[in-house]
C-alpha cells in the first residue's frame, strides 16, 4: 500500500468517526438550562476589557470589539452578577468623560 492510499484511508476513518460522534450526541432536554440562566443574571462590568474585546458600544465607536484601549473605564464586558466587584479595576458604572 502506498503513502497516498494510506493517507486516504486514514482521513476517511477520521471523518467517519467525527460524523458518528456528532450523530450519537443527544441534545439537552427541554428546560435543562432554565434554572442556570435564571440564577445567572449578567451585569455590565466597566474597566476590565482587553483591547478589542469589549461587548458593546462605548464613546468613540459604535460596535462590540472595536475598543482599541485595554481596561477602558467606559467599555464594558458582560459578567455574571457579583463577579465584577471581585476583579481589580472592575466597576458596574462607567467613568464620565469630560
């Protein structure tokens, strides 16, 4: 068996295993995530973003991911409630530019 044939057989086997694993995966039952999402309220946490990793509009731009400045006091990232205060520099209110 030459190298090309062996490579084709290996790729076909890998593809078959991938398709089989997707086909056997079962979806979560209805309502499985309802209690988790109900208990996990999200809040806007200002001042902790990485460059180009903000979640929404802030002064100077109008889209998520466009803030070029890291730890911008007017850019927020959505976090579970109670977590923002535990992060150094995190605040639930933006700093006013003036």
